[in-house]
C-alpha cells in the first residue's frame, strides 16, 4: 500500500511521464555515476529494489530516498529534487548519478517549484448524433458513455484551474475534421478524445491509451500541407517560414503526445484500473490534430462486467480523475522542461 501511494504521489507531483528506462544514458560518463551498492556501503544506507515497478528505496536513520529508474526526479524525505541525469539499471547493476548521492546525504535537498504550463484542453466525446459508435448486446450506446465521461472530465479539469472546451456537449454529430479544428481554433494545449472499446470477444476488458503511429507521422510532409492554410500564423509570414514553424510544432506535439499517453498509463495503473501499455494508432483525430493528442478507450462495452460498471456515475468519475492525474503529471514535467 505504501509503495502504491508513493507511485500515485510520484505521478501527481513529479510528472513521471516516461516509461522506466534501464538503458545506459546516451551521454553516460562513469565519473558522474556510482553504483547503488557502493553508495550504500559508503554511507550505511539500506536499499530495496522492486523489479515490478522499478522503484528503488534507500534509507538510513530518518533519511529516506525514493526514485524511479529512468526518471530525473527523486523523492527525499517528502521533497522532490530534479537531477541532471537519471538513475538506470544495466547488467544487474543499478547506477545513480553523483548528484543524487550528494543530495541523499545533505540535510536539506534543493526542491523544485512547478508552474502552470498547460492551460487550455479540448475534450472530445467520440461519435454522437446519427453515429452511435459501438453498441452493447443490451443496446448501450458508446456515444452516450463518451459524452458522460467527457462532461465529468471537464468538471474535474476545470476544478484544477484548466480552461476546458468540449467538442460537443449534447448528442450532436461532428465530423472528425471539425473535432480537430476545435483544438486549432481555440489554440488548445492538449486534445483528449474519449471513446469506448468493443470486440467480438467478450473477455477483453480494460483501459487503452493511443497516440499516433510513428510511421504515420511525417512532420515535414504535414507541415507543407498545413503551411498552405491561412489563419494560424501571422499573414505576413512566407510559405517557407510557415512550413518551418509547423514542422517544429508538429515534432514537439508528437513528443508530448507520447509523454501524455505514458503519463495516463501510469495514472490509470496506479488507481487500480486494468490498463495496457500505450498503443500506437493512425486515428484521424491523432494524425491530423494541431496539438498534442491522445485517444482514451475507457473500457469494453462488449464485456459484460465493464458494460455495467461503465454506466455507474462513480466509475465514470474515477475514469475522469485518472485522466486528470495524468494531465497534472505531464503539466508538472512540462513546466520543469521550460525552466
């Protein structure tokens, strides 16, 4: 329980938006690292490493340090610090940066302060109107569930101070193009599309998070197409200038989309949801979105158990809360990156 609470708090406060890395950092310098075993022997620390969640805990007396492999953030006696390099695992050995070694033995580690970076979020309730989406055996329509969860998500995000815009707030049909244009027109920072899954196999269940398939991401080609459009950049910019700006923006959007999908994965997982690792897909709302985008399949309407739970308001609110935690995590990580 204590470990689960730490993971949840780590996600919420530290913005761990990347899957644990066990590879050697690209600019690895042996002089900037020490092994965990050497550190523990030198300073009399005890340590515990759980390979299931990649969390390492080292302690001595009243001092306790927790960190996640592959993350640049460490949790020391209730405070987070940001590291220049991340701890990693290689060939049976855990390596920690010298910076973490020094911080662990200091009485008062230097903390970081976060700031709001993500402000406007578009929440898209999939399907609607004459398009019901997936249907359950009992006639439950996907479009109804999507809208209900989207509304709860809007309320939860609004409470956190975000400006939230729904692509639809009633049973209205919108084209896919119109949905992504909403994000463009309001200059959103994130686009989250809510859907409900379905499959011929009634055994499948759980949450799935999607981001754009890399093979469908061609920032240069897409940038040239978007550069032909008017109204996003200043009119006095040349075509080449607009294309370059779009290329830079799309590359950044793709990176943040991947991080958001991973952040949502962690938040769902640590709130007890059955969730699969982030998947890649060529969905229109991901491929042609103007901002960092993910598509969340909140469960399987064709699974007998999930069909019932998905209709409960309390469960829909839990789904919304998990997404909020993931967004908050990305926001904090993004804020740190801007410093």
